[in-house]
C-alpha cells in the first residue's frame, strides 16, 4: 500500500525464502487491485503494478537498511520481548529523525517505546486486514509521543490513502477494545447453551449488519491470536469480567483447532 502510493519501501524479513514468497503475494494482491481499479484500461493496470514493484525492495538485514529510513513500521510476532529486542537494536542505527511505529493490535505502545531512546518519536500505526481493502488506520499516541510525530503519522496514513483515527495507548485501542470483548461474549453465550453458534452468527449478520458473525470472525482471526490477546488483557486487569478467559476457547487452542488456518476452529473448513 505504501509502495503503491509512491513511497520507497524496504520489506525486511528473516530469510530470502520468506521474502520471495512475500513478493509473490504482493504481486498477486496488486494484480487483483489493478483488475478492479483499471478494469477498462489493462495497460494502466500493468503500469501501476510495475511502478509499485519498482518502489519495493527486500532485505534480511534490518540494521543495514534503517540508516536511510524516515519511518520504521514493525509488524512481527506479537511478543513483547522479541519486539523490544528489535526496536532496541534498530534504535542504535536509525537516524535521529526516524520515527518508529508498531502495528501491534494488543501490546502497549508505551512499553515498546521504552525499549528505545526515541520515546517522543514512537507511536502506533495499526492497519487492518486485508490492508489493501481496509480504509482504517488507528494512530496511537503514547504520553511521550510528540505532537510533531503524531502529526507525521496521521499525514503518512492519509498519504497512503487511509482514514486515520486517533486513540490513546489503551488495551486494544478502539476497534479491538470493542471487538474482542464482543467476540468473547458470543463464546460465553454459546458456552451457557443460550443459543447455537450458527444462530448467533446469523443474528449478528442480519440483525447488526456485520459482514461476518463472531464465530466466523474468530476462526478468520485465529483462535490462538484471540486467546493471546484476551490472556494479555486478563493479566493486566484480572478483575475485568470483559477480559475473563473462556474454557471453550482454551480447549480448542489446546487441541490445535485454531480456525481457518488449520482447517478447523468453531467450524470445519475444507
């Protein structure tokens, strides 16, 4: 999305193998976008793909590329220690003006910022899946984020064609803070035997106009991811009933039924 809007992007990952696969995925995604966007003009679509891919290079060495970077967006595994380690390392090599941002959906931005010496140049940029389609970006401001940094992150979000909303550094920001307890409440409703999961999904789609029901959404997100988020919040606020763990969700994760990605979660997938 950043490359498509004219930014020079370096995609960093752990191996060339992953990067080759990622580049392929990006190309496929761009073809779908071009098909929609330039339905009448295939030549313009081909040019859009070529231009975007020209803006994109890959590397397995984050330290080497951070020297010439204005913005670093981290989107690695949702693990506080691993993220902190990465930011700590990059902080030593990044130019003074470089802004760091995390795409985390559940961890505290403040704690990530504290692993660096640039707390004033650190914020959250939470994109939504699938990023080419979803218009929203949550821009998170910690108590230490400078106004200049915050404005730069908002401007960047607009420059890549997104609609930014702003939120303080609270668990789940806006969307997940409302969405995760809603999904957990649906599981509790089912656990109590008050309604079937199928009926709950139909009710929320037809009654609230949601594109997916809560159980479909849980399977789409991944039950392990949802459990990880709720466990983290529960440890922060053990007395908050909205963050109470679910025995059924725990059981499914234990049985490695993680949703769509494993072929079974609340539902079965072929």
